[in-house]
C-alpha cells in the first residue's frame, strides 16, 4: 500500500500571525490615544470649572462687601487661595474703573483675574470680572500665554 503524501498543513502560518499582530497593535495604540485625549479633555474641563468657580466666589464676595473700591481679594482669600496681586496688563471689560489684577494658583494652574467696575447714574454699580488661563501650559508662562478666558458681569443690588 502506497502512502499518500498530504501537503495540506494544519496550523497557523507566519502571514496570519503578522496580520494578527498588526491588528492588535492598532487596537492598543487606539486605546492609548483615546485614554490620553480623554484625560486631556478632563483636565481642560476641570480648568473651566475652576475658572467659573473662582469668578463666582470673587464676584459674590465683592458684592457681599458692598462692592466697595477697597475690596482686596489678597486679604480676603489669602488663607484659602494662593493669590497675589499682579502688575501685568490684563484686559478688563472696558469699564471706567479698574479695581485690580490678581494671580491665583489653583489646581496646579495659574488664573489671571481682573476686577473692574463702573458707577452708573440712577442704577446699581456694574461689576465685572475677567478670568484668563492657559489650557496648554496651564498659564505657567504668564498672562501673555493664556488662551482661554471668561467674562462675568453683575450688578450690585440685584
């Protein structure tokens, strides 16, 4: 009886292994990129929330003290925040009187805050606050490196 030579090999070849490795590497790389960008967006959202909270705290405290020209956030928040007066030319909302500019370090990021106001005849005082920060370097380079800002306006008496 003659033995039949069977050339049909069973198993996995080199091409199949290489295709599988390429597919797995693509999936792993995609997952890592997704995790990186998710963490980055979470950090940006955290900075936005912190800026909003700082704006609300500053405006409400200023309003609570009667919106006076003598409001000093450095004295008011020195125990709770890492805050200093800033001499940089930060933009105000084009109101007539500038109360001051401040640098606040919160959540390992620098926030540049400018308070301004305007007395309006027969109306409550107009209060304004501008918060600017850097999303790329978290404002560590100074006010000139900020790329995001919010402006809040309120009235004393409402």
